[in-house]
């Protein structure tokens, strides 16, 4: 992430995907187990943000517009040991160019801390839509809508309690020239995500979240997770201009 001005910033990310998949395939009256262990780079994602409403009082919401995309840089021709290519929907990369648009807001509230004193509690919301293009054999991953909201409450000056709600709506895939069972794709997911963050200094931040599904609706039969674990670290530094 880089801030070029006090209003314009950009986020660049390249995921490393490690995924295992197996299913039973019926061929000539007999069942055969097929499996894949996929590892490789996913698609590059670039998001730009424009802070078009910047209030003087941080207690008022600051609003940003989001524009970006995902680009076909990831591995999309992975195969198993038998030489069978993995389905397009589970490849590390989609081999498609996708458009991402959205809005986000952020505001800060002054609240009492757990051990006395007062601290800042940031509250954020975001809405993003991703419109996916056609990839390998014209297969197209379903468009998505994501809505997120969360707060970070300071228990102490260095330790914070995170709480988020995350909603994902995914449309059915488009099978293109493949024979994939796209009727078994798409759905709606709502997660409650509690966690902790630790700030040993002004520039370092460590965090962890457990994402628990409280509502899931999928089309026909799909694989879903009982929970997800997210963790990471960030470090801020001065690269150019004023901090």
C-alpha cells in the first residue's frame, strides 16, 4: 500500500495459493478418485482509492471511492500427477481481467479504555463489487458483492479488540466452453469475525481474526468452511515526501 497524497492511495497484492481438492468421478460404471494439490501465484490485484470527502473532525465519516481490478497473472494451467487439468474454478489464477468498484467510509470515536484513560475507536464500512471477465475456455467466475463493517476497541494503548461483520454474495459461474456444473456455484455468506490486534509501536501492527459463519446459503451441493482464520502484520514507513 502506498499513499501518494493525503487523498490518493493504492493497494497492490499478489496472493500465493496452496489448495488441495479431491472428488469422485464416475467413468464407465466405476468410481475413480481424482485429486489435485495446487500451488502457485494467484492473480495480481490493484486497487486505487480517492478520499473525496475528508472532514476536519475525524468523528465525521471520511468517504473514499475504490477503483481497480484483477489481472491474469496467476497460474491457471495446473494439473495433477495423472496430467488432468484442474477445474477452472479451483485454479490459483482465473486467467481473466476483472473490474472492481466500491465505496468505503471511516470515522473515529473517542472512548474510555479498559484500564483507564481514553482512546480512539475507528469504525469502518466498505462495499465492493467485482465484475469478472472470461478466462480459460471462456469460463467466468461469478460476480461478487462484498459488504464489510468493523470496529477496533482499545483495551490498552497497545492491545485492541477487533469485531467485524462480513457479507459475501456470489453469482453463479459461467461455464463458457467447459462442461463444469455451474449450477453448483454461487451463494450467500454472512460471517461474524472477532479478533485481536497488537501495536508494539506506532508503525507496527499484528492482528488475528476468526471468521465464523452465521448464515450460509449455497446453490445445490458445495464445499463450505466451518470457520476461517486470518492473521497478519503490517509495517508503515516513509518512502517519499511527507509522512
